[in-house]
C-alpha cells in the first residue's frame, strides 16, 4: 500500500486527473507508436476504471468513436460508449458487435487481467484465455492496416501468443512502459498493420 501511495505515477495520475496510473502506459506507447488518431473507431477491452479510455478520448479530439467494455462498473466518460459485461460471454460480445453496427475497427486496446487467484498456472491460463478472445475479436473486426495492443504476462503461453499475432500482423513488438512496475511480468504486445 505504501509503495502504491508513494508511486510517482499514482501521484501524477491524481494531479493530471486520470483514474489510474495505467494512463501513463498508454500515453508512453502512443507517443512512441502513434496509434491513436482523430476519426478512428477504437475498442477498449478491460476498460475499467477508465484511464485508457480517458487517454483515447483526449487523443481523438472529439472525432471518432470509442467503445469500452469491462466486467466491472465504470463511471461515465463523455465520448465513451460503455458496455458492462463479461467479454467471455456471447451475449456481451453480441452487444459490442451491435454497437459497432458493421463498422470495422482501427485499433483494439486490451489491458485486461483475470482476477488473480495466486496460483500462477491458473492465473496464466486465465490471462491467456482473455488474450486469445481479444485476438479472435480483433481478427474479425480490425481493418487491414489496423493495430492491436494487448497486455500479456511473460510466462507459459507467451511464445504461442507471439506466434499467433505474427500470423495476423506485419510486425509484432514488445513494449514495457516506464509506468509498468519493474517486478511485474506484464508487457504489452503491439501488433502493427493487420495483414
């Protein structure tokens, strides 16, 4: 708790009005890779509490569409269409697809993590499943040339996810933003330019 309270990014988030320190992960990646542009259609999977959605809305500058989804409740953000539900359920996926109204997506961002049980093999499997689902959604809805940013945990299944993404994207790179804690095994895989 003390580490969290004294965290430089937690303090910056409070000062800058972001809901969570995770905003700085997306800001750093976007500053480097220029993923978000006005006019885009973007889907934010695992959006709560909403800091990534806040960043996207700022960078869309009122032009474009952002649909956010999370199993947890999220306080409204102007410019964000939010669906509360479990991404693993067919009914929730159908709601998301209905909201897209046959519009293909320019960018999918997925900062999802399962509820952690403390049993690493179970947690890794649950995290991998969420990544697979987000990649399946991306394959179906992402425009050619579009991008996919997903949180992964280095461990079993990591190489398989990398291989799978290389089949879909021209280039797959790893990002470990400064706001990602050093001791965390999380990294972000960025699939650039859907084939």
